[in-house]
C-alpha cells in the first residue's frame, strides 16, 4: 500500500468514527436521519453528475429494485443506530457494531457462499467474540442494566451492516452500477422513503434542524465522504489491504467515547477495541 492510499484509508477511519460521534452527540432520531440524508443528497449532487457523465448508466427495473432494497436496509441501519446511541454508550455500541459486521460477513460467506475461511480467519473470529466478552465485563453484564441493551443494539446494528454490505457487494458485482452511483441513489431513496415521516413530524424536523444544525451538516458531509475516500484508495490498492486498516475506526470510536463522553470502563473498552481490531484484521486478510 502506498503512503497516499494509506493516508486516505486512515483519514477515512477517523471520518467514519467522527460522523458516528456526531450522530451520538445529537441524540437525534428518525427526523435527524432524514435531515442529514437530505444534506448528503444536496451536497454530493455535483459529484453524481460527474459520475453519470463519465460512466455508462443503465438503470432497468432490476437495478431500481436492488437500489430500493439497499435503501431500505440502510434506513433500518441508520434509524436503529440512532436508537442505539440514545440508550447506550458510544464506546460500547460503535466498536461492537463495527466489529461484528465483518465477522458475520465472513461467516455468512463461509456457510452460504462456500468461500474459504482459513485458520487465521477463525482465530480472528475468536478474538472478536472474546473482545465482546471484555466489552460486557464478563458476568458483570447481569448486574449492569444498561450494558445488555447496548450490546444487543450493537449486535443488531452489526447484523444490519453485514446485510447491506453483502447486498451492496452483490449489486456492484452483478450489475454495472458504479459504487458511487449506488451509494448516492441509496441516499436519495432513503430521503424519499422517509419523507412521509418527515411531513408527519414536521415540528420535530424543524426542532432538530434548529438545535442540531451543525451535527446534521457534519454527518451529512462526513458519512458519504468516508466511503468515497475508501473507493479512491481502492483504485490503486487491493481491498485486502484497505479493509483491515479501515477498521482502525473501531479503536478510534472507543477512544472518542471514553475521552469526550466520559463513559465508564474506559480502559477496558479501549483494550477490548484493540483486541477487536486485531480480530477483524485477521478475518480480513485470511
């Protein structure tokens, strides 16, 4: 990996953790999701015009149906993520969700798609599972009433990450839809699907825009940007190199939660996040 590509991936990891940090800080719900998706759709519209002009875009019913399915999964992910952040610690939910996602993708590919998973990959999965055990504090999960719901939300969000990742990979593999175009169309689809909710809860939308304007714009810009930087890096760098470095966001997220939100069990969660990063890297390069 060149220094340029490495820089892009590391910056992307910081950006990904940062937009999730802003989403947690907002404590917003579905109205907040609609607002930052709308911001993304507006800000990145010039980029998508360039992609359309430079690529051969053909969208039939199959492609539109797949884009719709992707938008639905991304909505479920975004809304569930906000709900999780409302009830649980950032340094707990974000690392668990980001770590479980790649693990589930690897396991699904092994059992359903017949892909190979080496001994290193299985060791990585064990590291991830062990790190979740450390996050929960072992048997302490029984006594900490706020830990179990946060862990469950992290696991659920991780399942959703695996779901939309597998679907989006399938879409770009079997169709000629450009990844940037897929991402943007999915954003537009989410805005359209959430518009009835926004109209029905317009007072909540106005309140969130007034009180959470900086967080809304920040997430709206940084959310797609993290993915775009990864795409740029993958132009010259194999995905097997990009994916492991990208998971630095797990450790970054744990540190942000401990430092800025003053969340409990900081040292334990940072150690658990580091172990999870090792596990995810092992799965990625296996």
